[in-house]
C-alpha cells in the first residue's frame, strides 16, 4: 500500500493510544453520584524521534507489522481522497466565463474540451432572443476577449491562425492561453455583407461609441485596434473608417470619467500621440460626434452635464403611513398650540413616506429639480414645498442653481405638502401678549413678505387673528421682536417694530424662517416711529400708597418734558382718585382731569422702589421746565424706568422724612465752584475768599431757620393727632446762584 515505515509506526502508536482506556474509568463518579466529567484534550505535543543505526532501506516496512484495523482505516481514507481528487480534477476542466452583449452580462459554464466554435454556439444561445430581435445570425458574430474595466475588446478567439498564439474555430479551450481563459468574453457583430475588424495583435484596443445628438444617446460600441504610437490624426482616420463617417465631420472626445483624470478631453491636435494622452491607461472608450470643427460640440455639453450630475434623495409624502389620521388634541389646548402640534404631526408622517431619488445637473436652477420631483410623485410643483429637513428652512428661490443652495451628491431634501413660499416671504412665529410681562399665547406660524410695511403687517394680523384670538386693531397694536425663553408661555421682548419701517429693515441680514414676533396691546392709539423711544413707567399714588405695575409708553427722543407729561396724562386720569380728598376744612371735591402741569415724574434708582417708604422722598421737586429736552433730563433711553404721579395728591411726610428732605435740599443748595477757571492775583484771591465765607455763613443761617420752621410744623401736626395727611405747601428756596 506504499505506507512508509515512519508513518506506519506513528499510525500504530496512535491506534494503540486510542484503544487504551483507564481500567477504572467506569468506576469514577462525580460528587453527586453521576458519571465523572470528561476532561478536554490537552495542548501537550508529543514528538517521535528516529535514529539511524545502519545504512539500509529505511523507506520500506513490512506491512505485516501494521495492524489490520489501522491498514483498513488507511485504505478507506485513501479511497475517499482518490475520489475527491478525481472530482476536483474534473471540476478544474470546467470554465466559468462571463459573456457581454446588449444588456447585462450573463454567466456561462463550459468544459475545456469544447472548441471555440462550440463556445460561440453556447454563448449565442444565451442571447438568442436579443440576437433574433436584432436580426443577427450566428454567422455575423464572433467572440473576443473583453476588458470590462476599460471597456475594450481584446483579441478574437478565432484569429485565423495569426499572431503569437494562432487559434481557429476548432481550437479547444484548454489549448488557449491560461491568462486569457480567465477574462470575460464579448460578442463582436459585423454588418451584413461586411467584415470583422482587422485585429492588430500588438495594437491598442479601443471602444468607439458614436453619439446621436438628436436622440441624445450612444450607439453600440465598436471595437477598434490602433498602433499605440499613432497620432490623433491617424486615430481620426481609423475612427472615421470604422464608424463610416466623413473625416472632416469626425470629432473625437475622450472622457476618463473624473475631473482628476482630466475631465472632458477633445482630441483636436492631429500631431499629438496617443501615448502622451495616456489613452488606454484609465479608459479605452472614445466618444465620437458627427460635426464640423466650427460647430458647437453637443458631446462636450453632454459630458459636462454628466460630470455635474448629482443624486438627490427625497420622501414621497403621499405614501406616508396613516396620512389621513389627525392627532388627538385636548379641547382645553390653545388654538395656536393645536395648529403647531398638527404641523409637527404632518411632518412626522411625511418622514415615513417612501424614499425616492432623482438625478439633476447641479448647475441647473432649483426649479428643474422641483419639476423632476413633481413628475416622480405625480403632483404639481405648486402643491408642495422643498425643505432642507423636516424642521429646516424652505427653499424658495427656484431660479438659483442647485449647487448654490448647498445641495451635494447624496443629500436628502424634505417634501412637505402645502403652498410654497416665494422669494421674500418668511414664516414667522407669532405670540400674543395681552399683558406686559405676563403669559403669552401662541398664534402659530404666519407668512409675511419682507417688503410689507409694519402698518400693513398690523392690518393683516388683525384680519387673521382679531376675532379668533382677540388681537387688537392696528391703531392699538404694538409689534415687538421676541426670543424664546424655553418656557411655552413666556418670551423675551426685544425692540419695537416701528411704523415707518418694513420687515426687511427690522430684521436686516438676520431675517429667517422661524423668527418670533410678539403682539402687544396699547392703552390708546399709538404711532411708534424710529424717532420714538419706549420707556417703562410705574404710577405712584401718594394717598392710597400703591405703586402700580410696569407699563410702557412711547415718546419722541427729541421731545421735551411736557411731551412726557402729555403721554402720561391719560394714564394719570385713568388712575385718579374717585373719592374726595380730606383737608383742614373738611372734604373737598374729587380730583378733576389732570393737566400736563399736574403730572410729576422722576427717574429713580431701581433699588429705591423695593421699599414704598422711599417714594415720598424721591426728588419730586423741583420738576424740570416744560421745554427741557428728555435727552438732557435723566439721559433717557429705550427701556429706562420712570415713576410718575398726580401732584395734586399730597404726600404723607413724617418728621423723619422732613429731616431727610431738608438735608438733601440743603446739600443741593450749597454753591458749587464755577466750571471754568480764571487766574486771580493774590490780593483778589483773598478778597474772593472772604466774600465767599460771608455768603456761605449767611446762606447757612437762612437754611437752618427754614429747617426749624418745617420741623416745628411737622411736630405740631403730629401732636394734634390729626388723621389728615401732612401736606407741605411751602416750597424750599431755590438753589443759590453760583458766585462769579
């Protein structure tokens, strides 16, 4: 049986080791009386070493030394091996080939004992329906080796007994070069009455595709072999002959398929060699166009568009699951919130739609992409919107190129049903604020044009939400920019949208879909322009000792103090006391309409308003003159807080307050040094110093007498225990003029 001595001894040793079992193996039990667990094989290695004792035939062994069981096992294994080897040898004789023709490639399994003619017949049978449809009999075809990567036909299988490897139709496949048998095959079809291409054994294999500009498609590829050292001029002659075109109207374009390899390369210079252009290294396909050199190239335009072609994915909202179902909204939810939830529900459903894609030239306007999508989903372009994402901005400028919208290869856009917005239209998020610093209600999204004036915006909002949400009429409406605070019922108010501006001027370059607009109600008719500023005001009632809530008023930036009084007068009259005041002579008539002169205002520090006891001691006296500019009084600006009152209501002055007022008044009446300076002689300086001392001493005495009089009057009223509030009718003397 050819068993070597070493192999036999090793096999015998292995058989003996396998047959040997421990005598007490069956007696071993586990801890709980069961059979003992079997130990896994160890990783120990054993080596059998032979030592040569004398020169003899060490490769032969007496088969009688091999046990019969071992010999039978070896014979069985050798029989299986011989059977598998025979099957493997037979499988190697079958060749798995791939055949190309019109349409997708098809696999073909053929025995190596088959001839080229039989292979051609079998491959022709794979494409019999296509061949019959084209009217091509088997006599007009032959097989050629094919380089699928470069789309180039190589040597024919039947080369007419020419070249370094002569073959005929009777050549068996096993006699073909082994490196060629592994290549795919492709049919070459000759015209009726024509001849096959003259194959150049050592030539450069090319594939010629003629472009039909009218149909915008290419014909079947034509194989062509040329000298690798040929020039473009020689190539044009060969192409014109192969494609049956006039030489003058033969235009060749080489397109490797990527900008990295040169993009579209027109072959125009007849002296350039094919080697210098590296044709065949990347692609062996040449595209041919029937045109004169002076005519524009439709083929170049085609490839430029092809290089700019991108794939855009989108969702089909019509195929969304449960598209007709509506979200369940509680009855006590605000209508604006309900509309928002409904929109979010629609977006969520649309995302579940079928995913589709289209290809578009990124240089083309966005409108062409929308038209392609409309044709794909069977809808009109005016019935849906294009958005970057489910919550992204809407694409509105359909005339701008696809690439300028930031869309690239493989991007996904979101299709949402509804009327699309036009260029200049923006979707704003509206909030209604019926009370200052109070809760707001959501009105939902609303589309406005950036060219609309603010009065027109007010009219549109009142027409849309006046009846449903109680939005005030335009003359009592104030619009503000706003920001979210993270709380549904609260917003952060921004600047006023003035009545002499348009939306584009209000938001500037920051305008975008989703910006928030807050709607406020004013106390009366208001026209707020860019010349106005918005002040925060609080009303103080000395009699009832109530500091009102914050309210907002608009005044001219260039206005004077009387304008501020006129703006506050309506609020003063609205809050005036209804009951009569009590004086020394008994009850008097209730207060009538307040005039501008009755309105007093101060600009206090915010911390003083935390304690109402500070309100009477604010600097109510003296009030600025009526013609005083607001920019000079308190340096007012947008957002500043002022406190105002009806001066006809007397302040309740306690003795401690009187002392404080007198001290403050005394401090303000001390003469300050002059703002400018003048150089005096030493004698003049002494005289001025003496005069100043005399003047200050006299002024101090007068002030001390006034303080004593005020203090005495306050103490007298306190002792009398009168319930009527103490009223100071006398005015403190005006500040002393500065010495010159």
